[in-house]
């Protein structure tokens, strides 16, 4: 018999896991030092971090629109951006309900004559393509880290293998994404480079001027871990990844956890602007745009 977990219980479990993870992380560090790092950070680099992250989400919204156009949903740029920002807000601040991706699926299915399953795969591949580039960039950064010396030939093979597997799946199972494969992959590359720039700005903001590659590598791994649907908006799981990554690589664990927390605050700050479209939902006009190309 299949065990069915109610949405309120799922939300409660996510909150418990997030809080438990944070308690565990803070039990392993000097939280006063972490707070001091955040409080003393350079405002210029924090503004730069927010700008880089906001621009990365702008490009990510364009990538999602590429997938939607590919399945016959002619949504305009403005409408897509509004929906994307609203989805960011729901994903982070209202995780217990339908969620951002679920809301996009519901609204697009209601407004357009496209199968629910097809829309689901468009949204799924939008996420998957981003994870693919996170993985590839993590592999690239690992070449500049000494602990991977014995594994570099294997890591080098992982990059073409992952790309080949992705494109084989698209070619044979989801052919309607073939025409946009190169375009969305380049868009994902821009998105992830901008998020690396966000992490770099945070590094500089808290005064870290050496071993940046190690911290950025952990950041990429933590970004993949935070996408697992076990915590609220990745809070907790990201910090766990930063904690163990820093211990493994001999980095400053206080600075590493501070980076994770500050990145979450950047996400929360940008995502919070989606509350406007949550309050004024009628401003999210999801209607066919015949000029959309």
C-alpha cells in the first residue's frame, strides 16, 4: 500500500528538517563569528551580489519561456517574467501549498490548450538543464583543486558523458526540445556564471581574498543539494553542504556557512518582490501572445 503524506505534514517535515539542519550547523561553528562576518560585510559587494542574482533569474525566466514556446505556449516576455517572479515567491515563502512550479503548471494548463504532462516536462527540463550546467561547472572548477588530482581523468569524462546523455534523452524521448537544446544550454551557462558571480561578490563582501576556487566549488555543490525537495527553499541543506565541504577541503567553516546564509538572504530578497503579483494576481496576465516567438 502506497503511503500518502498530506501537504501540511510535508510542510511540517520540511520545516523540521530545515530547523534541525540549521541547529546542527550552528552547533559546529562559532555562530558569533558568522554573524560578525555578515554584519561587517561590504555593502558594495552585497549590492553587486543582489544585482548578479537578479540578472541570473531574468535569464532563467527567458530560458523557461524558450521551453514554453517549444511546446506551443505563446507567452509574451512580460507575462512570463511576472509569472516567473511570482513562482520564485511561492517556492520560497509558500512551500507548503502548490509551490511556484506547481502554480505555473496549473495556470498555464488552465490558459492554454496543452497537455498537463507536456507542460510538466517543459518545467522539469528547465530545471534539469540548469542542474546539468551546475554539474559541468563544478567539474571544471574541480580541475583547479588539488584534492581531485587522482580523479581528473574520470572527472574529465563526466562532462561529455553528461552532455551526451542529456541530448540523447532529448533527441529520442522529448524531440520537441531538440530545436532549442543549444540555446537553452547557453542560457543555463549564463545563469550559472551569474550565480557564481553572486557567490564571488559575497566572498569579497565578507573579506575572503584567497582560496576562492574552493569556496566557489562548494557553492556549486550546495546549489545542487539545495534543489532536493527536503527543506524550505534549500535553507539548512545548503549550509550543511557548506559546512562539510569546508571541513573536507580545509577551509574556514565559519566563512563557508556565512556564504551559504548570505546567498539564501539574497535569494529571499529578490524573491520577495514576487509578493506584488501574489497580492495583485490580476496583474499576471497569462494570455496567448500571437507575436511571441
